[in-house]
C-alpha cells in the first residue's frame, strides 16, 4: 500500500509522517538547521523524505514563508536563512520521482484542523500559529483563502507598532516580534532581572517553562502571559472585525500554555471586537498538535 507523506517545515523542526485515511501512522522529527545555508536545510528535507520514499505515492509539504503553491516555489521565508525563489517542487520531484505539492505551513495546519480537528464543520475559520514565528490562515465560506498571489494570511507580520523593534522579516513592530517564542523568552528575562521569580532558577528559559511557572502562580511568569495574551487578543479582534469567522483556532507550542494564555486572549478580544454580543465567536486551542501540519499537507497533496 502506498501512503501520502505529509511534511511540516518550521523554523526549528521538520516534522513528517505517513498518512492514510486521515491518520498519521508513523512520524519523525528532525532539526531544520534554518540558521545555516539553504543547502543544509534542503539536505535535511531530502533526508527526511528518504526515510519514507519507498512507501509513498505523493508528497505534501507545508513550509514557513511566502509560498507560491501554483509554481511550486518558496519565494521567501523569514525563518529559513537564504530561502528566496527556491523551486522546491522541481528539486524534489527530480530527486524522488514523486508528485510534490507545497503550501504555506500555516495553511497546512489550518487544512488539517478544518478537515480533521477543531475547525471541522465550520465554513468560516481563522487560525493563528504561535511558535518560532507567528502565522495566520483563513477558510472563508468553505474555501481556503490564498489571495491574489497565494500569500494571504501573513498576519504575524502585520505591524502593530510602527515605532517598534525590528523583526526578522526586516519590518518594524510586527506582531511576531512581540509574541514569537524567542521574544517571549526575551520579555521574561527582562522581567526576571527586575523582580523576584522562580524563573531565575532556570539556566535556559523556554515558553513551556514560563507557562509551567505561570500555572504555579509565579507573578513574573503570569505577567508575561498576560502581556502576550493581550497582544494576541488584539490580533484576534482585528481578524474577527475583518473576516467575521465563527471560530478562531490558536495552534503551536505556545498555545499549549492553556488557561494562562487563553484567559487574557478572550478577555482582550471581547473588549475590542465590534458587536461582540451579536456574534457567536469561539476562540479555542488546536486539537491535532504536531500532526495538524502533517495531515493538512498530505490532504493538499491529494
């Protein structure tokens, strides 16, 4: 039996899995090596595919950045060093002699959640991913929103403060620059230097550690999640005011923080959404975890 290979390429890890009938049967994770040259991260992708190549009929790939799905080209990826105008589909089809389709990694996660997860049964859905980068994707009236050039959904690079700090994309004051994982850690480290906190016991902070201490009522950790929850809540309110979705799904490692994150998101969104009482809007965590992007990419390859 031939399976579909779904691959989710993020700024930190490449996650891949064999997919059959909407289920991930076997999965591996390898580092992306995004900070090195494109050849290094491309080699990682090829090595990943090599683990499965004899068992698959098609390959679907979700990859961080501005992705031209029609032409099969990675136009630009702010989280993958040197990735500009790389004809990924042509390279991989030549190497493996299998059909390949690519799309933005957040679109892949949304497809997975829409078909199999938290968004199943809805016709108007928006999804945020919170991780190394911050992304967005939308289902409008039952169709994936790609936009005129295929680049719709780059909400992580919407400017929320034009006098703000520089983002990896080159712009200033992007949403990602405030709530991406590296900046959550940066915010926590600044606060730890000013106040007593259990976080000071850790040699190296991660969003997961900060979330654990927030749930234990550490004042600094709670402050961090209150602050980023407010930023995300404002972002959610902007999306709801613009697209009027039935449900907003929040995905990614940071979203697993749970109540300490979702309470300030929902509270802030309620304050800023126009006509909140007339809407039946749900703001929920993703259900599929690391499998969302794999399932969505595989679905797109069919």
